C-alpha cells in the first residue's frame, strides 16, 4: 500500500514538475517522493528550507539535499540526489468555505446571505477573516444590491492574502414609515406613521425606527415624505413651548412656590432651557421647560431672579 501511495505521489510530482509542501517549512519528507534515498528516513522531520510564497516556486539544489541526507546519516552519493522544485500546497477557495466564515459573524445572525462572486484564488491551509469594517454599503434605497466585502486569508499564523466576496445581505425587520407627508417642525402623531415589514440591508449603520413609541410625539427636524422609512436622525424633541406663547412659570425658593405668566422669547423642549420675556421690566428670564406651556425657575444662592 505504501509503495502505491509513493508511486502515485511521484507520478503527480512528475506531472506538475514540483513537489508540494503543506506548511511553511520544507521537510525531508516533502521531497522523499522525488529523492528515493529519503524514503528510508524514519527518524522524524528534517528542516531543509522555507516554503515559497503560494503561487511561486523554489528550487532546492542537489547540494542542499546532499547535505540534508548526510546530516541524517543516510548512505548517499552525489548521483543519488538532484535539484527539486517545491511549491506550496494550495487548493481553490470555494464559496462554501466563504459562506461558513460569514455565517459565524454575530452581526449577520438571522440575515439571508447570497454570494454573487468571490476571489478566484487558491490558498494554503489557513482560515478566512471578515469583519464589518470591510463591508461596503449599497446604494441608497437599494437594500438588496450586491456589495463588495473585503477580507483576508490568514496562514502560517501571521501571513495574509487579500480576499473579497460580493454578497447580497438582507434581513426581514419591522420599521416605522410615514403614511403621509410630514412637514419640517411638525410633531409626529400616531396617525402619521405605520409599522411595516421590510428587507433591511444587514450591514446598514442607519438608525431606523422600529416602534411607534420611538417616533410618536417627536418633532420632524426636516420634511418626511409619505412612504419614507423613518430614521432616528430625522427626529428631534418636541417643542413644548413656542416663541410668543404664554407660559405658566413656577418659581421655587425653598418651600416657597410662586406662579405667574410670561411670554416665551424662545422655543422650549423637554428639560431644556427656555427664555421668558417680562414686558413690564424688560428683563429676560431663563427657565427650564417642564411641560406644554410650563416652565420652572429654581431660586438658589447661585441663581437669583
């Protein structure tokens, strides 16, 4: 059986012109199929030289092989060895291998992955690495477009080869979308939006709104068209106080509370400062917006009216 294996290996080597080393070091056992004198060496591996970069060849001279044989104490003469061509053993990078690497990424949990194209290269023993940082983005509005994902193939612990794959990534999600045009500055009500299931690009960094609680009561910072999927970045806090509006102001000083009305000189958002105009004195007061048409001034030693 061993003789048949050696004969097959020698025939393959003779066809390709080179022997194939599986690792980064060329060992005596790697060239044994080409140099019969090494077949009897059963003492263990013997380092001959470094394997060439995948896709290139290295020629081990007869002198190098003769020295390696004599270090092993093998009975060898000059005529027993010849130079040997060595290549790194590689195999084609297949779609199944790429799919396996992508499927293990936690960011793609639940996503549908379709490989459209990939690097047509051959690789040695090693592993693929893809990260979200190497993933491209689809054109706006085309969540199902194929995008380029750049990664790397790692071998011999530290060496790498660039690889790429073109993929379609989709995930069914629930998102809120506008059912009518929403003007900039408008407060969004429940009747203006609806929940919808849609294919979302899994690598997207957008801030899509997924529930009514996240959008109802917010203010549109710019116009939103009917049918648009709402993005959190389009939303602002509602204006509870508008410039020129009459505001009920409460002043607190210890246990004393005093309320009166003043006119708003600026807009007020929840928990944010609002400026109030005292028409009698001409002074402008600074208060905290606490509700619709309501504000609070806390009097302390550092903050006096």
